[in-house]
């Protein structure tokens, strides 16, 4: 079985032979790890070691190919340690760093890459969306809590889509997405590659505070979506959105509501009770995903349920 063309798109023609003879399933892959002079490893529901090894020359070729042979055009992305490519895929890059301006560093020799594949799983938020509105049918401040790799950004994206389009008898509304790393909308050159809804405006790059300020001043969103809060400045950003009449939908790394209570960076957000709904994700040994929902007081609103699109 030949590899999916969506996998081949990451590699120049001369370096595709090993992939063309493989049987990896694009839809199941979460990451492709490339390490110089080491076998390629594919991460899905299990880790798979492939008989493909890239040396320094091949890693350079792959990097140049991903940059469309315009390495300097991607200088800002290199300083951040990743590239965004068409399709919404994010590629982490590292190796030997060299000093750049303003105390920053830039990858000089790329020797390690982590290709994180963007997948759309529509309707997985269908089972939770009704819990994210008030009795007055307005969107509530919501925080999705999840360990890495369980799907918090995927759930956030689908939640944004439903809030934007309207669902389950609730009217759609304007949504602003502050997509610092391009993972929510899969933005490529400013355009969303993944479906975030018909009433959604996306800002890529910058930071949360700047993005929220721009959205509030010029796009009048009802909801603002941001990914991976945790910095002490994020509380200020959420407060600014709230004062402006916007609800926030966001994510944070954690295994439980109690887990994030012990994170110092979350202290102010939790103390001020800025969040109305906590959606906690988990996965079992078979990578079946589950959710639980709590209110701002920590009371369970919805017990442990399977996270999947309705049949």
C-alpha cells in the first residue's frame, strides 16, 4: 500500500521512495519525528519505527523544500522554532542555534524535525456545546483541560466552529480566534486552512493581549478563542475580553481541575472565578477519549462521557 500523498507533500521528490513503499495511515498519524542519522518514527495510537534514515544533507534538503527554497523568508518562524505549512501542519525545528537580535536565537543547522499533523474532527463538540451556554443562551467562559496529545486544540476548533455557525438551537455569533502558533485555524500565510466557522475572524502571530485588543477594537466578537493559557499575563487578557463583553474559550495543559489549581500561573484566573465551565479531557489505554464538565464552583455538570461525533 503506497503512502498517502498528504504525507509525501513534506518531502522533496528525491526523498520519497521510503515513504512510497510504506503503509502508514495519514488519518491516524499525530506526529512524524525526523532525527539526523536515526530511523524516522511515526506517532499514532502507537509508536512505529520506519526503515527510513536521513543524514545531514537530506535534512537540509527537506528543510529547504518546506521553505520553498526561500529559507530567509521564513526567518521569523525559525526564531520561534517551528514552521507552518499549507494544510495547517506545524513543523518543529531545532539543531544548532545561533544568536539573533534582541536576545533571541535562530536555528542555524536543522537536525531535528517534528511534523505535527493537523486533523479536522468535526462534530466532536456536539455532545458538549449545550453545556457551554447560560440559561439566557449566551456563550460562557470555557476552559478545556487536557494532557498533551488528547485533543484539546481539536476540540477547541470544533467548539469555535459550532459557536460561529450556531448549533443545537443556539444562534451563531461572531468569534475571534487569536492563533499565536497557527494550530487552531491551521493558518497558512494568514488564511485559515481548517474550518472554524462562517462568522470567525482569525489573527495569527503576535500575542494574546495584542490579538484580543485588535479583535475587540475592530471586529466586535461575541466570543474570543485562545489556545494554551498559563502565563501571568493571560489573566489580564481574559479580563480585558470580559470587560469588553466577550466570552473566552481556551485550553490549558492539565490532567484534572485539581491539577490546574496547583499551577501558579493559573492562580489569578481561578481566584477571580473568570471561568464558568471546565471541560476535562482524558484518554484510556486504547486512546478512546472522554470528557467531564464542571461549573465555576467545581460542581460536576456532566459526568464522564465518550468524546466522539454523534452517529
